[in-house]
């Protein structure tokens, strides 16, 4: 699956989920507003004319509180959408290691990471599935060791200078770095609906 296909699938899934949540939130907000309007009308008919201002103030406060609660529910729903999108993206990351685009960029990615630590003392930690591709990418740099590590995630980590310098090039770390930006974009797209 190409990165753009993954992005589109994630965006489509996010939009669909967001639409369902937004419909539910709007229905709840409409119900709350209708209930609040009904409560206002009932209070108005029950109060004496000298007490109108007191009850009007009270009703406005309650409406504001209900609207605040409705907005909180919508924000919470949007946050859950973001969490689900990121969780789904994380689940798809291991499969992306076999993606042709990732494999094509692997040699350059390793070279860039090695530039930070120096190749003389470097070790590349990766999953067992990625080790052959990394060894192939590093064929011109035999002094760099490729070591299988079960906790390396999807991608690789370059360790150098006796373990003091680490360059984390895992897809999980990249997604974590992008998470705030993605969350803002998802929220903006939800607002467009």
C-alpha cells in the first residue's frame, strides 16, 4: 500500500468516524438546547412578573452550562477520533516496512542517521524482517553492524559513540512527532463538516 493510499485511507476512515460522532454530538446538542428552551418557557409561565429578571438570569446560566457541556462532549468526541486515527495508523506501520517506497528510501535514511553518529562506532538496531534490507543498504559501509533487536519497532535505530548517541528512525517515533500536527488537521477537517 502506497503512503498516499494509506494517508487517503486514514483520512477517509477519520472523516467517516468524525461524521458519525459529529452527527451524534449535534443531535445531543439539539436535544439539550430544546430541553433548555422548554425549561425556560415553563419557568417563564410560572414566575411572577416581579421575579422575571431573577429567573431569566438563572435560565441563561443553566443554558450556558448545558451548552458548555455540549461543547465539551463534542471536543471529547473529536479527541477520541484523533486517538483512533493515530491508533489505526500505528497498527499499519509494521506492514509499511515492506512498502516499495520505504524500501527505496531506506539507504538514504540510514546514511542520514549515520551522519549524526559516525559510521566507525555505529550499530543499527532493527527488527528481524528489516535486517536483510538494511544489510543490503549498508553493503558499502561494512564497519556498521546491523543487529536484530525485538524492541526496535517499525524501522531502525542507529546507536553510536558507545551508546551515547541514538538516532531513532522508527515509523512509530515519526508518527509520534507528527501527532500534534495531525491532531490539528483532523480537528480542522471535523470543523469543515
